[in-house]
C-alpha cells in the first residue's frame, strides 16, 4: 500500500505512446533514488531490453509473467534476471502464461481473460508488435475452463481482451464465433460477457455470426472497432489493411442487425502525411456516427517504427487537430434520448468519486445507481432519470425482481483465485480448506513455493521420471561390473 515501505518495485510498462514510456522511465529513476530493488515488465523492456536506463535491472518478458515470483526472489537476493524468450511447443509459438495460474482479481466480480497475444497486422506506427509478436491463440477448451472456474468463484462479468479479438484462432484452425458460442454455453443467467477490440479486416467475414452473438441476452451489444482515420490514403500509410468503406460496412451492418449496439472507436490525429482534407474526412465520420465512446490520440512517433521515419506533421497542427476533434466529440450527448427509459443493468463497481455504484445496461452503457450494498453483483431494473456525456443515472424500480448474477459467493477482495485443492491443503499453509474458495476464508499464504520454478522431482510425474532414470543407470552399472568380472576370470 505504501511504495516507500516496499523492498522491491515491480513496474509494468506500455509502449504505445511516448508519455507512457516517459512515465515508466521516471518511475524507475524514483525507485533507484529510493534504493529499491527493481523488476521491470511489459512491452517496453521486451521490445528494447538494451535501453541504457534498463541496464542491470531484472526483466520479466511479456510471455514470462508466470515466473514473477522466481524473478522477484532472485532480485531481492541481489541477482539480475532477464526472461525474454518466446514460449513454444514443438516449435509452435504459444499464447503466453497458462490461464489457470493463481491470480488476484482487481474486482472479484469481473474476470479478464486474454484470448490471444500478438496480432497479424504490421501497422507502421505500432511499437507493441515489436514486443508481442505474431498472433498466438489460446485453445478454446482452456478459455472455456477458465470461464467456468471464474463463475464458480462468484464472477458475474467476463471481459475478453486481445490486441485483436477478431483475429482469434486463425493460427490454430478456428475462429472467434466458434469460441464465443462455446463461452455462451457456460454463462449463467444474469451474468454477462463483454467483447474486446477487433480490427475491421478480421470481423468482416464473421458479420452474420457476430450479429447473432451480440444479440444474445448474456452478451453485451458492444464492440470496439478502431478506425484510426477516415482517409484511405492515411490508412494505406498506416498499413491498416482496410479502407473507410470496410469500416462503414461493419458499423452499418451491426447497427442494422443489433439494434442499439454501442460502437466504440479510436482515432489518431496528425499521423505523418495527414492533410487538412484527410482530417476533415475524419471529422465528418465522427459527425455521421456520433460514437458514444471515442478514444482520441495525438500521434507520437515511436522509435524503431516506420512511421517515425516519415515526414512529421508539425506539433502545433497535431495539437490543434486533437483539440478540434475533442470539441466535436463533446458537442453531442449520446444518452439524452434515453431519459425515462426502463433498463436492465448489472451492478459491478464503485464510481471513482465513491458516490455511486456503476452498472451497465445491455449495450454496455454506464449507468450510475444508488450506493446500496444490496445491489452490488445484482441484475436490477432501473428508471433512467438523468443523462450526462459518459453516463446515465438510474433509480431501481420498486416492483422489479433483483436477480443475483453470481452462482456462488464471490471471493473476498484480495483473495487468490485458481488455487488447487492440493495447495490449499498443503502443510505449509497450516490449515485445511475446501476446494472452492469462499469470501469468509481468505488465503493468507505466500505463493512463492507453489509458483516458483519447480525442480524436476517436484513437477507432475517428475518423481517417476527420476526413479526410472536411476534404475536404468543402476542396471547399466551392474552389467558393466559383471562384464568386468568375466573378463578377469
């Protein structure tokens, strides 16, 4: 809770924008000034491990997060550890750390599942590809098992994350709709599934199936589809592999087939070579669709990317375009027409100002409700009485049924998810616990012994392997001994 009292700082990083890396570098400097041990992780050290300010620091690669305890313990001992390799199985790149590892959810009601790592694109501005590499998808059965376990631990909402959700499965012979239909089968009544970001090229061929899935009562009618620019020439320079007409086709089709769907998008202002005419096309696109959720990014050239070597738009122009687009975005209120509606919402979080609970309706639009503990984790009906730019406010309907979304009691905040019964009952914990965690009996043990790199005889089947090898060696020695005696005779 207090970084000044910590023995070691574990600093994660993002390489998407310059300010994010600057913040990361400053955090390292602050830690070193405070004489703290430092472990760095994330995309920055993975993509550029030889940066001068990373010299001598321990690094956890983006695919090595399951070895965090080992790295931390070695760093505390004064050693520098760098794990940057790619995980492979018979030469095939794996998605990363196992999905069934113990974890602590930031919100016990929400499970975040990464369905793949890397992507198939080669966008000229993207630094993340340098760190994450090509697409590597997790098998469907592993993702479904993780979802099942989450619901057994009281989760009522699952977020699927990925650098490109739509590309899922192309490396393992399957696709996103196939995965989603399997997940829908295990979602309990009242629980919800939210999809992550997908680039236009990889969702075009699945539009019919995606519309059916997004209409499912247990799937939020929400999709994040970055357009980045409404100029085909800019998109070509970005190597985005689609044109503006493709983006419009996706949005128009989903809006028609999934009434009320929320489409979120991203836009980059001031990409190299963007003219005033190019930018005006982007403004027209936003005016046309009036996206309720719009992520506006001023272009930053990332070192080592092709876009960094292109002729740059002047900083003042980039800043002005960002300002103009932001003003357009804030000129309309997407939820005003919903005042007076009766909506079904799932309550999962507390607002930043701690004055409300945060819920989401079927379109993943944010609805603030009274801070009544009885509502947390529940599916309730509310009357919308006020609307703002980014939210609505709802009052629970007195005659409506309150539905408990979770099929079991959620874990306590900070309690460990995914621990096996063997670990829970191990003597080192000094207690015997039931296989299913409960909010009444939080785990209070260190995980280093179960998560650290295991020795051969500690691994599954390892003891048998060691015994077999030992017996083989013994037999060889015996044969050698008797042959020697025979020769002497």
